[in-house]
C-alpha cells in the first residue's frame, strides 16, 4: 500500500498490516503501545492498584491475556509502562439498542498513571484495542462500565464515539452507579 503524503504516518510498535486507526502520532506523543506480555504483569497490577479501587488477582490478568491477548495492551513512556487496557471478547445482545446478536469487545479495565494522563495514552489504548477487536476477533461493538462521577473518562469515551446506553445502579462495591457506554466498531 503506497503512503499518502496527506495522511499522517503512525509509529506503532504492533504488527498491524492493513489497519487504519484513529489516534495520535505516537512518535510526537512520547509513548509507544504494544501487546502485554507476562513479564509486564507486576507493573500492570501496580498501575491498577494505584489508579483504581477495583483490583484483580494475577490469575484474572493471566486468564484474560491467555484468552484475548490481542486486546490486552500496554503503553510505555519514560522507559516504563504507564498505562494498560484489557478486554474480554463476548457474544451477546447489541448494547446499541438493536435487537440483534453481536460480538462485543468488553473493556474490563483501563488505567493510566496520573503523571501521564491527558497525553493521549488512554485514547490510543482504546483506539488500538477496539481496532484489534474488530479486525482480529470480528467484534461489532465495544462497551465498558464507568463510574458516573468519572467525568474525564466519560468525556474521553464520548469523544471516541461511545454513548451512554444504561445506568447500572450500585454497580461498584462502594455503591456507586456505573454508566454502560457502547460504540460501534465500524469506525475503528
């Protein structure tokens, strides 16, 4: 495929031949996104514990990686992993209000260290994981749960095309509600 000089070239460390991705020019952003490896587990668990009240066992991470390795991604900056996203691929009903079966990319967890937020890392993790879910796992839609109080995350998801489709009352252990947000993966 010849390069189009009118379109930016993305520096992506993944083998994504033929992928068209929304997102930032990674080389100018100062971070790189790649597939998680087991040697990343300790750092990913550290990020999860620092950033989120919902924590998981090492078995949970390993299980998701074993079953859905192509959508478990990490972002590196300053010589260290600063963020991650992990997804589960599911079959179920469309979250977008259609009465049809769908293959869904469920964002189980995404986190970026506070010192590296608002630099495009979270956006790029979502864009790449959803693109990979569409291309490699044949997913139709992506969805996630987000705390109703997490306005920065809700804003990011909305900019990426997600919309609120349902409110899950008392979803989190502390009793806070969650928005279920969903997006068609056609654009990824």
